[in-house]
C-alpha cells in the first residue's frame, strides 16, 4: 500500500524515533494543473490545514495508519513519494476479508470512479498509470513496482475522516482487489506438533515486513523473531540439555549441538515442516534437520532474520535440497516437488 505525498507537507515534530508521535499537516487546496483541474481535485482539503497526529512505524518502510471512510476505518499505508498512486487493500466477494482490509460497503462516502471520468483515460499527462474499463464500466488500474510487487483494482473516491470537523473532500485512490499478499509460510511443524504461531506473523504488513522469500543464495532459513522464538522453544523442550550453551553460528543461529551423533539428535527432534497454502509443504526429514557447520558442531538450519537486518522469512538453500523449485512468473506462484538430486543426470 502506498500513500503518495504529492502536494502534502509533512512536519515531523521532535527527533525521529520509532515510538514517537508526529504531527501531520495537510495544507492542501484546489490547485489546477496544466491540463486537468480534475486531477488535483483528488488532492483537496478544507480551506484551513488539517492537522492530524499519529504514531509512525518503521518496518522496511515508513508506515502510518490513517482513518479512511465514513465512519472511518484505520488503514496502514506506506509513505512513498516515488509512487503515483495512493491505494488501500479492499474486501472482495471472492476472498475471505482480513481484519486490516477496507470494507467499502461499510462506508457511506465510498464511490467508484466511472470510465467516463477524465482520469480514466490511459496515460494522460498528469497521471500515466495504465487504466482501462471493466465490464461494469468502472475504472480499472494495474500498477507494478520496481521490486516486482504489484497492485490492481478499481479507482474510487473516498474521504479521510480525521475527526468530526476535519474531513477531506472525496479523494481519488486505488481500491486493490489483487496485490502481492500473504502467500508465504502459513505454519511450522516439528515432529507431529504444529507450533502455536499466529498466521499474522507470516502476513506481510504495509511495508513488506513478514513476507516469505525463496532464496537459493542464503544457506540457512531465517525467520522473524516471533516464529524463531517458537521454534527454539520447542527445540529446547525436546533436546535442550544437549544445546551448546553460549554458541551462535554466523551471528544468527543459536540452536547448535556438540558431538558426533547428529542423527540421534535429529531423531529426537523429528521432521521439520514448513506449511504453505493449498496443502503445500516443505518437509525436512529428521536426518537432515541438523547442518554440519564445522568443528564437530551441528546446528538446526534456522537463524533469526532480524540479526541480518531483515524483517522477512527466508527459505534458504539448505531447505531447498532435493526439491524441484518452479517459479511460475505468469501466475505469480512458486511450486515444490520432491526429487533425489544425486540421482539426476546432467
């Protein structure tokens, strides 16, 4: 989700800190552009500046929650001055709504943008975003970012309701029905036990924190702190007395063991399973749960992503072994299939 700061001035009061509150001032006014006064009508405000105070959050990007709709629904948006479009994730009939998505049916100020609106003409000088007409004669958009993420949906009009007497006129923004979303890890099992990890831990937030990446360039798998702590908690229950105290491999992984019998420890731990949607799993059999890191030390092949300065879940190559991994770019899917790589012929 992106909030474009065109003609919006932000004043950060006090020094920058993740827990501080800041004051946002929106001295927006009706300002025609060279060819199209209607475009700037999407960035209107009352004659006096709107002042709104909120907490910022930093998670890969700068995130703020803004009250959108009537009555207002809090929506997290990324402060992105490099994006043309402000958009929010909207509920759709075909998908189970999330607690964070916007519900248009609950807002009395929500309206769709018709194809006849001048902004829906493709690539006008003030708005070069590709637009088209859908079957209902509503204005449809598609937006792709440089990092490969995307959003598509309808252009709509909606108000920002900061308070009873601080309400913007209808602003034009995107109401996303499709976007890069939580198609990553859904759960983790050790042995026959599914760990009690909330699915929200694996759901990307507005800044991308929590997303899952399949990375053949990373040796280990890395998990966000909440997930890592749950994995370690279970490992401690099973084989805590065998852990090498005070040892950390690569400054990220501290579930390591001394000794020459890693198979025995692996059998005590059991299979490690990463669960994805539609019943897809990556199963790491107990005999391969521990990785030889040298010096007679073996570690569970999982580290903390926060120790890398990342806020994502990363499936490393140690857990991609003996798998065919297929990247379906057209349908934006990743597929896994078991194989025995040592038996493959070049």
